[in-house]
């Protein structure tokens, strides 16, 4: 009997039936912005307390298979002195790490960005593996406008994603490759599909060229949706059909799983569309979720930086995780939003 490699085992665990991935890897500026909206001061201790609140939610491991951490978080400990990565592991949740360093302007291409962070990545990956990380994530951001994205932009980001994935697999870590088409703008659903299709081609051409083992990675990407300012918003069923059509055309069946990001969609909208995508199947990959705001938003709003609010905030997180778990099994319904636990 063949013995599974560590990366194969990690992929299988991350894609456990009915489970998804919690994205808790907000950068310092991003989490500071979200805290500020609720009058929470973004200190290291407040950020630690917030992540501890999330990770100690009883029963979270029933619905969450892995959590993407930020560099600061993977080094922090709970109030009891237990490293937060071990707090997650105690629930059967695999710790992962965001390794990109954010976006910078793409020279000579106004309004377009490329993600950086490849310098010193091999050494950083070795350090993260020592800290207990078993998977990694790198995000590329593609905006849609009248004359963008350009091929130069998609190819530059595709190459960076491929380098990241190759470095990760060299270190024995499963890469989550995240090309995100932003929903900001007035573009139509058709235009979003056109851009995503071209992007997937560039990304997988680069991954194959850089000898990335497709069976040892996950794809994290956007649902194909109308631009947030588009006057005609697609129905959930249309989003589902378009998303699956685009993915079937551009993502090799060798990729074991695709996890969707929420991309700024409201909590219930993201869950509803996730359910619609599952029901529009079948698909050659395991489909799941890797949500940040769509899992955390209500929980953060209830927490407000106070330990008194921890029980209510944790229940809100568990509720959203439970709803999304049902969605990736095609069993979500609006009634679940009001069901008593």
C-alpha cells in the first residue's frame, strides 16, 4: 500500500468533507482599519486577544479544517501561555501562514499591482515550518476596468504565484494559490468571466512551467460575480453556473480542491452562493470555502474588544461556520440563519 506524503495528507485534511478554511491573516493595516470602524485600538495585545477569541471557539473544528495566520499571529500565545497555533491544533485545525508581503504598483502600468514577497522566501518558509505551519498562501489581486487588466499584469502575478508555489512545495508545505478578481467596479458578469478565464490560463501555464505538483496544491479564488457597481446583478444560480463553467474550462482536474473567497460579499450572500455552486455541480474538484470577513464580520462586531462579549462573538462565528459547512454540502437554507442551536 502506498504511503501518503505529508503534503498529500495535509491536502486531504484541509478538504475534509463539510469543512472549510478560516482566513485570519489580515495584515496590520487591514485589521487596524476593521478595528477602527468599531472604535477598537489596534494594539498587538488586542489583535492577540481577538485571534484567541476566534481560535478558542468550542466546536470550531467541526466545521473548520485549517486557519491561515499572519506572521504576528503564528508567534503569539493565548492568555494561558499556549501558542495560538497549538490552540488551533488542539481542535484538529491545521495552522497555515500567509507569506506574501502585499501589493505594490506595477511599474509603467497605472492602476495595476503585483504582489511581492519572494525575496528571502525560502528561508522564511523554513522558519514557518519550524513554527508548525503545514500550508501557505499567496494572494494576487486583479482589478477590472475599462482597459485593465493588461496581459503584463496577469502574467507578472501568475509568475509570482508559481514561484511561491514551487518554493512552498520544496519546503514540504501545501501552497494555496490565490488569484483574486476583485468585484469592485461596474463590469458585467460576462466581463468578469472573460477576465477570470484569461487569468486561470496564465496562472496554470506558469504553475506547470515551474513544475508545481498540481495534486499538492489548492486553488483559492473568487466566485464569478457582477461588479459591485454594475446595474444588473446576477442571480445566485447564474453566479453558480458561470463560476463552474469558468473553472471547468481553466482549472485542471489534477487540482484536488478549490476554496472560494468571499471577496467583500455580505455573509449570507456568500453562503447562499456557495450553496448554489455546490448544487450546480458535479465538479472534478472538492469545493469548499476560505472566508475571512464572511466568517468574522459579525463576530468582530459583537466582540468590540471586550472579554465580556466573547461568548456572543464565538457563537456568531460558530453559526457562520456551521452555515458554510452546510453550504459546501448543498444543505444550506435561509431557515438555518434563524435556527436555534
